[in-house]
C-alpha cells in the first residue's frame, strides 16, 4: 500500500542499518573512541572528517547495502537480537497457545524461511488477481475489482486511510491523497538530466522483465509502455515533496455530499462500499487538483492501459513473497539501479526482516523483555526534562519573538508529552491467524487485520497511547497531532545513549536527538500546530514573518551545499530537519552545561578532549556513514533529511560554542563567514 506519509513519520530524526561490535565505541565510562578520528583532518576545516574519518575507513560499506552508518550498525545489532529470539522460538518444542504472540511470530518466521514453497508456487498466489483484471470488460467493473482489494493492501492512484483530523486532533477521520507512482518521486519521470533518463530507461526494461513473468510475450512491450506513460501523467499532476510540507495546503475538508459533487467522474459509492469503509461524514483531501485531474485520467485513458497498470501494481506489491527470481528482479532495479546496492542480503536475514516488518509490535514485545533497561528510561526521561527547561529559558530570552507569541509557545512546550522505550499497552493481535506454511496468505491476513483495525478507528476519538514505531526501531519522532515526542528502546543504546559513557557524549548523542524532536514542534511545519495538536496559527503576523526570515536563512545555507558535482541539497525540502538539527544540538549543549552547574569537568579527559569537545564529537559520531553515489542522488530528491555529513557541518558552522570548543577562527570553513548569515532560531 502506498499511503501518503503520516505526520509523525515526516518528523522522524532519520533512519538507517552493521554489527555494533564494528563500532567498537567506549570501553570505560568516559572518553571518545580515538579510532573514530582522522587526526590528519582539521576540526575547523571539516569537523565531520575529523570526528569520524577513521570510522569511515574502518567500516567500508557492505555489498548488501547502499548506505552504512551508525543507524545501520545499531539496526543490525537489533536485527541479530531478533533473529536470536526467533531461533529460540523454533528450538523450543513447547506448543504455544493458538494466536499467542509466540505462536504467531514463530509460524510467520517458518513461512518466511520456506523458499522451496515460494519457488514451487511461482506466481500462482496472484493469479486470481491477474485473472480478475483480465476479465474486467469495463472500467466500472475494474473499479469494483480494485476496490475489493484495498483491504489486502493493493494500491491505486490515490491513498485512502484513517488518521487524526489536523484541525480536530482528538478525532479520527478519513483521508485521501495522491499516490500511484512506482518510482520514488515525481521528479524521476519529469527531469531531463542524463541520470533521470537512464533511470527511466532502466525502469522500462524492469517492467518488461517483470511483465514477462505474468503475460504473453506479445503483450509485454505494450504493457510496459502503457505503465510508463500513465505514471508520467500522474507525476505531472502530483504535488511536489516540498509543496507537501505545508500542512495548510494538505488540509481540504469535505462533507460526503460536497466530496462526491467536487470529485465526480469516479464511482465513489461503490469504491467505499467494496473497500469496506464504514459510514463517514467528512473526508480530508490532501491534494485537490491532483485528485480532480487523476479522475480525468481515469476516464480518458483506455481500459487496456489501466489493466496494465493494475497488473503491475499486483506484481510489484507482492514481489517479496512470490518466487525468488521475481524478488531478485525487483531488487536488481529498486536496490541496484536506484541505490547502487550490489548484493541482496542473505535469505535468512530477509526472512527476519519480513517478520519484523509484518509483526513488528509482537516482535517488540519479545524484544524489550530481553534488551531494554529501565534505568536507561529513567536517565533519558531526566534529559528530556532538562532539555525542556533549557528550551523554556531560550524562548523567554528570544529578542525576535513578542510576548504574545512567547506565551503561546510556552503553553505548547509545557503541554509536550513523551513516550520512552515501549508502549504501556500492547496491541491485541489475538484475532490474527498465522500459519507456518503459507507466506503469501499470512501477509494478506496481516494486511486485512491492519486495514480493519485502521477502519475501526473511523469517527472515533484518537487513542493517544498508540505508538507510530515499534520498540526495536532505531529512530525517534515528533507527532504534531499528539504534541508528543517518542523514543523507542531501539535507539536508547550506544552510541546514542551509553550508561558507561561520559555525560558529554550522551548529551551530544541522545540529548541532541531529544532536542531535535522537541524543536520539531516549532519548525516550519510543527509551528503551525498548537498546544493540543490542532492545525491552528498561534503566532502574531510579525512574529511569523520574523520566523520565516530566519528559516529562510537555513534554506539558503543548505541550498549552498553541493553534495555531488552540480547537485545541491534541497534546502526547502530539508528545512524542517535542518531547523531541528540546529536547535537540537543547541538545546542539548546548554542542557549539559546546566546539568554540570557549578562543577563542570576541568581540563581534558583521558581521551585528550574537554567536555565541550566531547559533546560535539558525540553529535558527529551518530551521523557517521558511508553512502553510494546512487543512494545519495536518490536521497537528495526524496529525503527530508540532509546527508549525514551536512547534519554535522551545517549546524555547527553556526554555533559560537563549537568555534570556542575547537578554537576555530574567523575565516575557517567551519565558521559561517558572513555574520549576517549565521543562524540562531531557538
């Protein structure tokens, strides 16, 4: 299913995937790992290279990855833990109760490991879908056919889901947005540079390869061309990622009568009924122009074009659970051509990922029993409150914000809630039936279970105890509708948080992440939501203008970073994360300063660094990564986060505290040259 991204996901700190033993971080309760350094680099010239140049050399990218960084290191460690849990479930001869977490996880794992069954079945599991498409002799019948598949995750040219109403954050409502592209972004269809043209040519060849698995040879070329042309037309009418950053533009509320009148030309009554959507009164359309023009395409393009499109949707959506040659073909394009990955991960590792991806919260329940420390939760909770207190102080001391807006900002900051580790209430999967010998049917059952659970929320109050990430996820996020920050157990491990490490490293690591997530509530998007999570402008006009001027400086600064010849960071797309990085490292630094109080560590530690220097090294080390050129090109187009290197260079070049720590002089590359362009927002 290709749903539009939810707001909490858009505000996540970043993501990633290597064994932590390779990190080889800290041996005692202090000190930076000197092996991570490149001592030939100058910290005032390129602090990123200085701080983690040694790590980059010691941790070359595996052939199975296109990006290899600290997030990947920790994710791989967590994955190894999960594999151990799964293997122990297999070894245990105990007959677990039906539909218990242990039974469901074990049997899904067994099905995921059964490569022989997948190969023997080939495309047989999706034949019923392909035949239904072929039998549809009108668009009306095709529409009704695809509507019945929505509960099992089959997509179409729009996304349909239930989420909180941005202007009434306590209520769940139906949402509808643009969708339907199988390349990562609209730009891949529209740009005319040599790289984009090469990718489109490769995509066409990939479609021919994939259609050859399911169609007559004489139809392959025509089907591939039809899909490419239709997707290009959908791309031309799609809203860009930068435009989609504005929550006001994505909020267009209609009653059912208004909706059906405004978006005529598509049998919505049949679609909603057959897609098992409960009765509803209001719907939020995220891209009005797109939907109207997409409906026009639905009516204008021939039936055979839409048939080819939905055949591709069926095959692409299920490629990971059909025969291994189909999975390998999909990998060759999406991971190889687009991202530069050389090899697929081992089959056993892919099986573990399938379990984790499909039954993540059940796996998380087993994971935290063995691998999460409640002491870490207490310490991180303390850091959250320390950083909140510093944020209060800094808001009250702002010279660019009026007292009227400060009062509202303080109201919002004080209303922030946070979740750490894992849910207080685990999701109930007891009605989900999982069997050990049938991967395809298991994935369909999970899709139906998830869809029904989502639709059951429609028109009901939001459950604010629910988590948007699994506990084992190496990430964190801000949820604007709940006005909350969330830190799963997966990220509360070295190098982000290490109970045996010096405080400066922990504040530079997880402290910077905490500050980052706090400040998402006050970035270009989050600042449009009030204390209770409603989309509601609480700023004075003058304060908003001053804020926009400051954020515009961030945009200009990152627009200036050239990551590859002729390719620059998109400062508008990444501005929310860039604002949060600058604010996060600033807040965490001053929280550490306040934490030390009148008794900060004196001089240099055993690693040869002062606490101030260790703090900035702690920030740099969590963004350590190697990345392929293809992956970098893809992320510049699709990722709202700047590349790891610039998440260090960008924020620190604005910070007097960093310059002081490493005695950087005016004129140094790490010192923003023009005082008028040095950015301080929070």
